[in-house]
C-alpha cells in the first residue's frame, strides 16, 4: 500500500506530452459520455420515460423475469396497452430506494411495499391517494386497509394479506396427550407446554430477534393481553412480556428465541422436536410437506378468544408523478391486480396470500377450502400502523423489540424493560 | 485510510500513459500546453476523488447537521440544527455503552489477532513439510464471504443446539447463552472477529519475517541464544515497523465492523453488543424508520476516531523514515 504511493509520485512529476493529453482528454470525454448516456437511460427508465413503458418495483427478487409473477405483471401491462418494466428489490432496500427516487423525482409508476412502511412513505407526500387515482376500495376489509390510511386518506390497496397463527406438531401433542382444541387462552397454552415438555419434547419456539420481526411476533400476545402500543408499560403489556419470559425461565421455549428470525424458528419446528411454533401463512406449503402431521390453531388471547395478530403483506402504491396523464394507465394496472380473480391469482402465485376482500376470500376458499383458518386469522388481524399510529409505529416498534430483548436475556425485568421502552418511544416521538 | 492510499496508485490511465512519455516529446508547445496536459492528467483522479471521497464525506457532515426526518429527506427541506444531533448522540444513554463496547471489541480483537497471527507466522517461518498447505488453510477465514462465516459462528454458538455448548456439555459445563445473554454476547462476537482477523495478521507478519536476514539468527545461535531469546531479541524488535502498521490497519478495520456483529446478534440482546458502527447502521437502515441525521453523526464520530489513529500512523511512519 505504502509502496504504490511512492511509485506513483515520480510519474506525476514528469512533464506529459500534449498528444497524450489529447488522447487522455478524448478518453475522458468518451467515458463521461458513456456514463451520462447510461445514466440518462437508467433515469428515464425509473421515471417511466415514454408513454408506453411503465415502471414497477416490488419486493420479490426471488421471482425472476421468467416467473409466473413476472408474467402476471406483464399481462396487466398488456391489458392496459403498455409495457411494464419490473425491478425487484428486497424489502428494506425497496423502502430506501423509494425514498431516494422520490427525492430525485424519479419515482416508479407502481410500488409494491410491505404494509408498515406505507404510512412512512405517505407521510413524505410522495404517494397519491386512491381518490386521486380514482380507485374503488369499498370491498377491502377495513382491518387490512388500515395500514394504508394516514390522516383520513387512503394511500394504497393491499394485494393480499398474511398473518401469524400457532402451528402445532400433532404427533408431539398426541404423545403428550394434549388436545389442540383445549387451547383457548394463555393458561391452557402454558399447561399444554408443560405437558409437552414433561413428555420429553420441546415446548414452543418463536422469533424474538431484535428487528421488526421480533415486534411482529410479540404483538399477538401484546394485543391479546389488551395492551396498547401508545402505552408500552401498561400492566397488560407487562403480562404479555412476562408470559414469554416465563416460558423461557421454565424451559418451555429455548433460550435461542432471543436471536431467532422467523425462518430459524420454522427450521427448529421442522426438526419435529417442538410442540408449537408461531409462524405465518407463508409456511402453509412447508407445513404440509413436513415429516410429521402439522396443524394450526388461532393464537389465543389472554382470557380466551382469538388474539389479534398483526397483518403482513404488501400494498400496491402509486407514487406522485410530474406527468399526471400517466395516472390513467396506472389506475388500470392497479385495478388489474385488485379484482377478485386478480387477488386469487396473487394468492396462488405467492405461497398463500389471503385476498383482502370478501369476494376474493370466497373465491380462494372455493379453490382451497383448507385455508379457512387462515382466512379467519386474517379477518381477526390488525395492522401494525393502525390506531392512527402511522409513521410513529416504527419508533414504537423499535422500543418494543428492544424491551423484549432486554427482558428475555435477563438484562432487565419485564416491568423495567417496558418502562424504558415507553420512555424511549416518547423521546423518539417528541 | 487504506482506500485513499490505494487509489493514489490506482487509476491505470496515469501509470502506463506516463510510462510511455519519452517516446513522444516532439510537438512540445511551451509551458502553457504542458500545464494543461498536467491538469488533464490529474483531472480524472481529481474528479474521482471529489466524486467518491470528498462528496460523500461532505454529505455525511451535511446530514448530521440537519434534521433529516424522512419527510425532509424526500422534500429536501431539512432544518439546519447545527450540532444538536451530536449533542443528542453524546447525551444518549446508549453512547457510553456503545463507546465501551467499541473499545472492548476493538482492543481485545486486535490484541488476540496480533498475538495469534504473530505466533503462527513465527511457527510457519521454519518451513517444515506441508507448511505451505497449512498456511494456505489458515487463509480460509479471509476467503469466506462474511455472511457465511458469521452465520456459521452464530450456529455454532447457538444456546440450545450449538456445537460449542454440546462439546462443553460433554464436560459437564452448563448451557452458556453465548449470543443471547447480555454478559457473553460481546465476547462471542469478539471471538468470531478474532478468528476472522488472524489471516490478515498472519500474512502481513509472515511477509515481514521474510525480510529479517537469516544470518542474524545464525549469529545469535552461535552466541548461544535459544528460540525464546531469539524471538524477543531479534524477531520482535526487527518486526516493529511491520507490527505498527498491522496493528493500526487492524484497528481501523475493527472500528468499523458492522457485518459480523449484525449477522450474529444485531447488536443485541438489547444493546449488549452494540458498537458505534452498529448503532450508526441501526439508526440508518436497521429499523423501518431511517434516521439519517443521528446515524451520520455517529458515523462522523467514528471517522474522527479513525482519523486520530490514522494521523498517529503517519506520525510513526515519518519517525521511522527519519531514523
């Protein structure tokens, strides 16, 4: 390293000849020219460029250009008489890209985005409302639409929804003599975990990782206790965290849940050792292919009933364009994705998204009656940014997952951890 | 530090072009033309430096002295707040913890990386059979993508199913929650980072050892110095310049480590393994709410720390050149 510096110096001190300078200058012009033409082509692509090409971003890099999903997107473009240029990012990158593009006024025509991020983007003023675009949202379930509602305006339509349920291993439960139907509240669940653990199996696994996934998995218990995200240190919230902490302390849940992502959780469950696992709609196929018989029950509330689980899934959004004439075609593309048939097709293309409208759900159940429990779960689910939390949610969520981490790892008691979380959330929002 | 030095020699247009100079001196048009030419040659490098070094640095400072909420980021109307974000960072309860974690992580990593790297370098110097192959195997941590090695470490240190705990368990040690206990999380990521850094130290120190002439050792053994004495009286003092550079480069590398820690613990549980670099990354990209201003402020603090040691490096180097 040091070496190269010393070598470079003598060269630069020599007097260069003009011919060479001219060559270098030409080369430089050439390079810059190439850059700028490449750059403008890319920028043009992002901005939609001409009237027959519409740009589309989604968070599904696993579906390449030859996939069914890419074919569907293209078909919707053809129906509207345009070509769609699709670019896939992973979820976090997509939010950042969308923000950058909005800053440069090069937003794509359509973005598919994870629902808790919608209010954040809407807050910047970079999204059109469904009214501006002229979309009909009357059929969409209110609890699913809520994530797209900010300040009374709706900024997008869910293309499908998923949520969490409690998967169980029927073989393990049979062995421990536990009837899944008997699990109706926290006490009966904990009793079932005790029976499973006493029978030599492992109890339950979930994802308590220090990211949004951790909050996502904790919320069914948090809401199931009756707690409110505006009040993180309420007695109800403490009860929910104590439930998790108690499972760890009693050995009903492995200590590694503190670092578990939902994927890791699922892999643990697939080993066949665990009685229960908290996971989402997207594992239905995998559960059917497991070496043991897997079933699902609804996540129980503290004193019975079904706990509201958070909704997952993407919204279809139309960012603001300078050329408002583009909105007409954009509307046609969005409508193509949000018909009942469109919803069912999306549900089938992705490992089981539940359609967000009653019509769509009915159509899906006709094809796949097994998904009935999931449709029910989605109907009971609750948007994370609901209750008018909007763009405040990410701040609260970070405080919440940190509290979960601190309590489970023993750095603080549930009470202390949540008290700190509430203070952090308030400080972050002030 | 490292990258800036590398770029000084990097643009290939300058090197070879300048090398062919003596062949074309005929159409010289006086000093003005040659000055233009000089500027022409320097221009690509300058443009490159400004575009890729000066501007990002400037932008980082710019971000840290404005209040960039997401809305302000998109609309470009962030309010100027001066050093408010720095004040927030310095007074935050997370700051002393992150600073302490950064110090522990960096110092412990470097000390062990250096000691083990040096021991291995001396070991391989004797050039026994298969030493070449063995040495190559020690480079594996360097060749593996970080996501692979960090994930593997995370699996090995898993509380319930990790191989480390199952081996310890065979000797009657109780389950240690390596990554999930606030007491051991920082230790665990440090161990993984030490393993990752050994090859770098081994390679540099080994090449440093090649420059120590063999006669010195011969003379020493004629004088009756044993292996231990030879190490402390010859190897270590003669290796000092290389050691200084290795340690300083290692320090700058280690200060900014994000990936290993993020993959293994995401800085958790809670903030137990959050270093300054992790903190900055988390503020900017780790949550659903990008907070660029405090992230940039923390990032700048890290740059200043690295700069201090960078100057120390230059100072040491100058003293060596003088002597």
